[in-house]
C-alpha cells in the first residue's frame, strides 16, 4: 500500500519480493534503499528499514560464532573458495545523511557452511568512508542446518551504541523456514558475470539535522548547448561536489565527492547525484 506521502512502503515491497523469490527492486528504479529517501524531509526508521509508518525494527541475534578483534580489512574473498560476492551500500542517520567513520564488523560461514572459531577466516571489520559508504569483497556464505544463507554484521557509529543484525539473500528456499530470518533485512542482489553484487543501506539511530535542499546549479548561457564539465559518467572516475555529468542522455550534478563504481550510476544513487 502507498504511504501518506504517495510512496510505496519498502516493507510492502520486500514482503512481495520475498513471496516471489526475487530481489526487492521496483520496475523503473523505485524506492528500495534508504538512499532513495533523501530530500523528502522525513526522518528515517532505524535499521533495517526506511520510515514507512512502521515501528523501529529490533536487532537480530549475533549467534554463537561472533569473535572480537577481527582484522581491519574490506576483502575476505581470498579466505576460501566460493562464488564471489561484493556487498556495498551506505550508513545513514535519521535525517538520511551519511555517517562517516562507522565501524562495520562482518563475519560469515565459508562455502561449506562452517565458521572459523580458531582464527579469523571470513571475519573482518572496516569503517565507512567520508561519504558514509562501505564495500565488502567476500564469497556467498554456505548453508548449515537450521539457517538460511546470511551474513552477520555489527555496526557502531562514533560514540553510539552497537547495532547487531544480519543480511539475507532473496529467493533462498530456507527463507520461509528460518525462524530468525526477516524480509526487511534482504539485500538487493544481482548477477554480474561470475560475481554476485549485493546492496544494502543501514539506518542508525543517530540524530541529525535535516539539511536544506541542495540548489540546482544554473548553467551559464553561452547561446547554445553546453557540455557538463564532468562529461559522460564513468566507473572509476573521481567526482567532486558540483561536478556535472551526463548518463543515458540526462544531466546530473554531483552532491558528494566520491569515486564512481559499477552499481552507483547517477539514477541509482540520489545520495550522490541530483538530476539537473
């Protein structure tokens, strides 16, 4: 059902996607991630959902396999064989502003469904960058009795309490039988060659002042068509706030400095690009 502001409830989307066994994406690039709520002036609900009229969701159990003191690293892909998985996203506060320096501590099973309890295989922590972004390079975790496929994570914004939760995969047969599973923690997952790419935005209970709307830059008239300074958007390029690019024939203005990557195309990340 649409919310009072005319937007479709993210929870409704996720539940429908779970029933269909599909990734929670809307045709035409509709709302599915916290970043899509930027600019509407509404506070966000706590992780794992954006505000859609529901009460904040409780955290999930850390399970029996958490170990402190994991190594500082963003890549665990070489810890063992398996299908490569890249998980990326942002960490936002309640006003949908990204939070830098957030600790994310990930741990998961290997391809065979086993946890390393003597060492730190498939365990590691990292911090969000200046744009509130994170990226984990790992493998798709294996299954073990009683659970569906999942990744554990603890998050802590500077000076704030720890949030413990889990991330899930759409279309998994065991999603319907796992008593811990919660559809609101589904990642968006797509196949890119031999790699699976997951995305998820966390929303922490960090108070923030809602920023004023970013004005759309006015192009200087030259008597004819102008070319945006940044040219055509390209992955791997470094962009600064105010840079302008074109993507699929549409002009966009950069809102935050960042290095572009596949999956962060301007229409997909309103946190970084504003249509101009």
